[in-house]
C-alpha cells in the first residue's frame, strides 16, 4: 500500500498552513474613513505647512525612519519606483545597469523603460543573490549602475557591491521589493547604496494593494525623486512651477491609509516569520536530501517574501527530481512552487526583443539576450530551488513541525516516486 498522498496514501497535513494573506482589521477601516471624511484624497490637498496631516507624508517619514533611511518618497508601485529612482540617479539613454538573472522581470524592464540597457548576470549559489564577481566581470565603459535585488528578502553582499561601485564610479540602486524589515549588519536595507526601492503590491509583506516607496540618505537624490514623481514640481517652490519633464507617480491618501495600518502590524509579523523560518531551517538540516539557504553572518532578521530552500538532487534515489519532490510535498498539504527563480532573460520579451517604444542612441544595442547563460541560475531553476510563500510562516511553530514531518515522510518513501 502506498504511503505518499500523491500515490493515494493519506495526507500529512490536513489543515491550511500559516495565515491567509492579506491580514487586515478595524485600523484599515478607520484610516480609510479618515481620508474619506477629510475631503483630501491626495497629498496635494495639504499645504506644505499642513503636510504632517497627510497620510502619504506620514507613511514616507515613518517607513524611512524604520528602514534607517533619511528620506522616503511614496509612489504608485514598485516598478515605477525603480524608474523614478533611475531618473533621479541621472540615467541616460544607452547607459548600462547590471541586474541579477534571478528577480522579478520588473527590475530589468524598469531599466528599459528609461531607455537604458539591463546587463543580466548570474547569482551566488550559496545565497541566490547577485554575484559580486559576476558584476565585476560585466562592467564596460557604458556601465553606470548596479541594481542589487535583495531577492526573497535575503541581503545581497552590500559591502562587496558598494566597493565595486566606488571603484568604478557607479550608482547602487537596491531593489528591496522583497526585503522590507530585513536586518543585516545591524541595519535595515534600502539606504545601503544610493537609493532603495520597495513594492507594496498585495503579495508583499507590507502592502496597500498597489504601491511603492523610494528611500535614500542623499538629499539631492531625494529632491530629484520627489520632482520626478510629482510632474516636475520642487519642494518649497510654487505649486504651478515645473522643473523637469516628469510623470505623476503620486501615492494616493487611500493607499497610504492602508499602508500605515498594515505597517502597525509589520514588526510582529516579521518576527513571527523569522522565528518560524529558523525552526524550519533547523529541521531541514537534519533531513537528508534537503537543506536551507544558510544565513550569511550579519543577517539578524530575514523578512522574506518567498522563502527559498534547496533540494539536493545527488542525495536522492536516481529518478527522483526536484519537480517530483515538490509535487509530492504539495500533495501532502505543503504548498511549494518555484517563485520567480526562472532566469529573466528566458522571457519572450528578451528572446524576441520586444522592447516597445524604447529609443537607444544610434550605434548602441542591447546584448543578444538569447545568448546569455547564467549557469548557477539555470541549475537552481532546473533542479534545486524550492520556494514557499511568506504567509505560510505566519502561523505557530506547530506549522513548521508539520511541514518538516511532511518533508521527512516524502524522504522516507522516496522510492514511491520512482517510475
Ligand atoms: C524584485 C521586484 N522588483 C520590482 C517589482 C515591481 O513591483 P510592483 O509589482 O509593485 O510594480 C516586483 C514585484 O513583484 C519585484 O518582485
């Protein structure tokens, strides 16, 4: 008789794990009501003197302080946050910016949307984050910046990246879409380079449905980003005076109301995820054939969007693949998936060069993305990486134990997965 659920045996976990996402309560309703009754549904409804009453301004200030940054500029979403930051950092048509192969495609498309060229490089297999050696090898005379993505909330090697940037005179724009609240070397992320960009889209660990925010310690970049998100206005200047060609990327007071309410629960949720993940990691270390991604020294709190861990193919009976393992674990009641471990350059937009109305200067062309090879990223996508949603880690330790029991069960009866 089969033991594994995928073969008709009984399921290891018969209840939902973690918590349904998003989580909300009366505070969201109260803040939304306050916005409704204020009659000021956008930040421009408040004069500069009244600006502390704006929920957008309050969110900018509170989130920036929380992330150890001096300035925050709240925007419509994480993709436009990246575009806005690139403009504030002075990007020009045809400039090259280095990005990792493992990220959500928006990290790279934001670069194309400002007429610049993403140069896609491999990741470090120990951390799944952009490889400093690969960055260094990709620098050309046209490189102007590096976009480390703290993928799945795990910190990139910022000391190495900042050192490379300094040596070559490049900017560093951290894509922190997954990394709200992560504490690394005693500080949070987002102002470790020149600018940092966050997404507040609904799946993220801090959300208002759609939204984004930029952080920086640099006053000049903050002023430029403010202007680029506000049709070219400048703080302290007359309302109908415009200083650059810029779009409207303003966050609404509605979005900020929800973001602020969500933010009030953020730390508690972040601590719960981290404590649960540590318990899961300890358990994984004791099961043959699987392993956690070990935490780099200095990673004090990992607040992840996806939680990644490893399937070690060589430690399983021949014929048991990562995909089959994930299917079996899913059937046991432990949902896992691939996240976006898919190498971004394999998307049709790169392979078919569907770059839209982008204009690069004459004689400057992006690389032939169909020829890019990032062996680590491709191997991890093909046979190693396992990904889970952050919301699974919001329950109690008993959920972690149930997940580990399910992994053990699949391991013990791996022979049922052959053939
Ligand atoms: C790494 C990364 N960067 C940027 C973005 C874009 O954010 P948004 O969806 O808010 O535009 C995302 C969204 O998932 C992301 O995962």
